[in-house]
C-alpha cells in the first residue's frame, strides 16, 4: 500500500478525532480499522469532567481538572491544549452543521433516561437541558413498546433534582411501526426522518402539550448529524425540546460518528475497513510500518507517524490473558498493572466508587508517546489517544469522550 | 454446523452485544421485520443445539456483510447467518424461485450447448417477465433480468491468440462475467497482456458457490468448494496467482470457503487469490506495472461493493484509476446498493432492495459524473436499474486507457 504521513489505528471517537486534527494540519492520513468503533454505545456527549474526586459534581470542568492528580492524562496534556481541543471540536461541528456548545468554565446539564441530570462538557443543541431548571412545565414523553424508558420513573427522579414545585406530565406516544423486533430509539429516529412519521409525532405531542413546556424525550431526532428535525419541531410546536441520554443503540452516538466520517471524507482521509493490525516493523526507536491481516493475508502499511487509538480492554487495545499481565499487542508497549487480586476491582458494580482496573493503561510522556521499560519513550513516532491511556476512570469521573478528544488532539499536534 | 465452534471468526461467544451490527445493517434500516444481525447470527447461533429452533426472520439477511465490517470483535456475523440458513434448508424444501436463482450456472451451461440456446434463454426471461410468470414464481416483476451475452467469456477466450510470457496468472471468470459481462473478462486479459502476463483460464473451475450459499444450498456449495479447492491447490503449487474481477467470487474463494467449510487448506489457497485491482496495485508497488496510460478526459463516480470493503484491502481500483491522466473519479461512499447478489431479484425482497439503495441512487444522480464504476456485476445491474446512469467495471476503463 502507498506510504502515508500518518496512520491512525482505530476508528472510535479518539481515532476519528486524531485523523481530523492530523488532516487539518496538512498531513496525508490513513485510518486502519477493525470494526466501526463503539458509537452505538456512545451518548454523543463530550463529558469533560464531572466528578473528579467524589459524588459531588465539580462546579465547572476546569475546577475539576485543577484538582486531578498528576498521573491523569489531562494533567500531562495541560489546560492550554484542552481548551484548544475543545475549540477545534466546536469549529468542526459548526462546519458540519451539527453544532455543539460548552466550555471549560461551566457544566452543561443533560437529563438521563433515569431522570437524573448529568454534567457534561460539550453538548449538541438538542440535548441542552439547562432549561429544565428554569421552566415550570415539564412534559416527559416515552414511546409505547420502547423498553427502559418510563416517563413516570423519570418524573419521580427529576422531582428530587429539579424540585417538586414544577408541573410534571407524562405521556406515551405510539409509532405504529410494528414489525417483528423490539423497538429501539434508532428505529424511532428513522421513523421521525420520514414525513409521515414527523406529522404523526407532531399530532400526538400537540394533544399532550401544556403551554410553554419543556419536552424531555429519548434521543430520537434522526440518525443524521443535523438539527433539522429538532428545529422544525420547536418552530412548529413553539416549545422547547430536550433529548435525554438513552439506552443503546444510541442515535446521538451515531450522529457523532456520521458527522466525523463526513468531515474526514471531505478532507480525503482514507479508511481501510476490516483489517486487524497484528504487529509493527521498527528500526531502532522508530516505527516504519504496521502489519495488518486482511481477508487472505498479511499486508504492510507504511507511514512516518502512528497514532494508537485501539481502545482499552473493551475495544481490544489492551488484553489480559494471565492475571496481572496486560498486553498491547501492536507495538508491545509495556503496560503496568499496579493492582492486586484484592484491589483491582470493586465488586459492587453500581456502588458509586471508582474501579482500579479502569485506570490501567499505557503510561506516556507529555506528547503522549508510550514510555518504555527504560523510562524513555518506547518509540519516537508512536502516539497514544483514548481509552488505552492510563490514569483515568471515565465512568466514575464522567470524562467519557473528553479524554478521548483531548488526547487525540494532543497526539495529532505532537507529530 | 460444526464450523461454529471451530472457527474463531465465527464464534458466537465473542459477541459483546454492542449493537454495532444492528445499526450498520442496511436491511434492519429498511424493514422492521428483520430482527437484525446480532439476534440472528450470534444470539441464535448459540442455540444451534436446539434442533427445531429457527428464527424466521433469518430469511431477510442479504449476506451483504456490513455486520462483519462493523463488528469490533471480528465476528463474521453474516457467515453465522448463512450457516443457520443452510441448516434450515437441510430439513425444509426450497422454493422454485431459489432453485432457479441459485443454479444459473447449470442453466446456462445447458443453454450454451443448444443451438440458439442463449437467444431462447433471453427470450424466455423476457416472456417470463412480460407475462408475469417470473413474478408468479417469486422473481421481482419490476426488474430487468440480466441479459445473457451471445458469446460467453469462455467462448471468446478460446478464440483469442495471446502473446506467450513466462509470467502467468490464472483467471477465475465467475458466472456473471462468463455469461453476462464477458467484455470485463476480455478487458482483464488485454490489461494483463499489456503488462506482459499470460492469462490461463482453467475450465475445471465451477461456480464459486456464492449464489448457492445465500439461497441455503450449503451442501451443494460445499461440493463446488471441494472441486474448486482441488484446482486452487494445483495452481498454488504451480505458484500462479488466481485472480478474479468479481468481488463476491474473490471473497468466497479467499475467505468464505474457510469460514463455512473450515478446512486448513482453504486458508492456504486463499493467500494465493487476488482481486484483479489488488493484484495490479501490487505490480505497481514492485515497479512492474505499465503506467503509460492514455489521458481519458471523463468523470466517473465509483461505488465500492460491500464484498470488496469486507476484504480489508481498501479500494485498489480507486487508487489505480488515479493513475489515468485527466480522469476524474469520485468515491460515492454511500453504502450498500441493495442488490446483494440474487437477494434483490426476489419479488418479496424487491422493495427492501430498492430502499437500501436509495442513498446511493441519490448520490449518483446528484453527481455531475457521466457514468458509474463498480467492481461488482450485480451492483452495476442495480445501479443501472435505480438510476439513469450507465455502470462499468473499472477494468473496462483501464483497458481503454492502454489502447
């Protein structure tokens, strides 16, 4: 295959962002990907920092980042690059016509499918839930046959966050989609993309709508990165809509994915699908190429620089067959396992406490190059981005997508 | 279904239920009736010991393989589906329509032996279509059935005088090129001759088996695989690469034989099989490709077949087209065309097939390109049916640039 400037391994959020930043810097970029990333499980929100050290949300992402330990990726990268990464992303979303909003100075609040309000960093227009605090009329709409989205439960929980003095109404809408499978928010989002579905939805919501309401509903305003359905509804029904987070598969995650793919397509980034990167070719402390396995054989892809965005244990970027021996298989980067059989996991999954295994990952220098056994960078031209980095627990902290965005930016800017 | 346990790529238990395949599946997007690849392949695959447990919506899977492309755990979801469909039809009767769609090779071999056989085969299709007979047996009435060429590729190739060269490749024409698009095969021979290769066509090859697999004739497909595997071994031992211009044939020979029938040898043979543009690109990298190409001041839009995308070799035709001076080729990148071999030819799948192709059709109609390029014969057929533009194999263009 023809040699390129930058090879990005992985097409999850970190990989696609690393490619976007690299191509913006004038590099010729190729992505090698095995699978299409975990976007169906992705809320589409860019959480920067919600809970750095306790179950009390920090007042702003910046305040949270300030108190993080030095081992956290944000601390290695520094606040200037964090702000620049957020700016880059906001500009990209504006260019693509699906703008996100947010800043380091304040949390963005988004309702969840459980009826809590979660802090986030960068949020698409249709998910901005600040109005839930100020408005008096709240309508929560679910859909008949949509599992795990129960307006009554959501309202009970919302009352504890937003107060009992508001007027809460629940309603259940029908799609009449029928068919032989469980209904998902993706199905409803596709239905709303049709004229018939849109009209039907408007008719039903209008008959349930108290004046000046905020309408909270699952993420169903289309599968494409566009505000059309959201804006048209607000215009035609003169009320405020807020999409909450929902259960997988997630239309808002898919919108994020489609937006980034559209951006990369316009900037001529090449994506080689369905290849598994097996190993690398090195000369001294430089990598010259990676070997992939395709349908029939192995093939070498060469580049000047490489960005490793293969994910953590879930994405397959890190593997542990023998307890305590964590492996990164492409560049054989050493991964420390600073835990014991007693401490590596907190048995209570939903306990509100962090998980030690979540912090296991690749140690890097400030430019995000993995550190080798001798304490120097493992390879001079290999950079790391996303979930395979050590030192953060995105679930506990609520920094999902945030660390991915910022590390992708830093990795691409370090080349 | 022994393969399910033995082949790591087909392992149900590696499925994390992440739903990537469901959101990528074009059939799931087009109809609520399909329960989706995850629930059919990996989930139902785990129940294969329960003999009579059949998921009825398995019939909707088109084997387009977008689920395999999307799967982060490297599972060949579509192959699990095909194994289950095959198991179902071991115990149930096939509809007449599937019998016909699966066995076009057999039919055309007979027709070509008879005087005016091809004429009558085409006439039969036309009468069948106009009289509603095809529709009555379940073949899409709104479709123009692919026309059979008056002379097959093999018939034309036998008459061709090639220049002999020490470097040789074996060409696997496949049914569509042999019977419907022989000009693509002839263009391939022309291109290889220009690059000082002699082309061998092995008449002992049979249909790769792809149409049999998707209609659930798994035992017959295995029989074809056995016959072809013998020949592929022979050519591997001679060290002659085997090349196809059909992306479904190459996928079957490279990868699906091993996934479906699980013999070690099939993997070894797979390493000797190349998509035509994959092979030409490898020549380019060795400095062995003749790059004296005539300028072609034309603009095309390229559609990458799903069965090419799943091969993990990128889009080699698109890379090679960039070498032709003055030629402009844009990548449609608009997903599956919807035909999936013989899937879209079925009356009850026609609407789904056209709905799947909608994005691609719009993309093509909205482009200023004068015509379409695609490496797959049935994709080209679907594109010509769904748009106002003509579609060609990129090999036809490359041959023209050498003339």
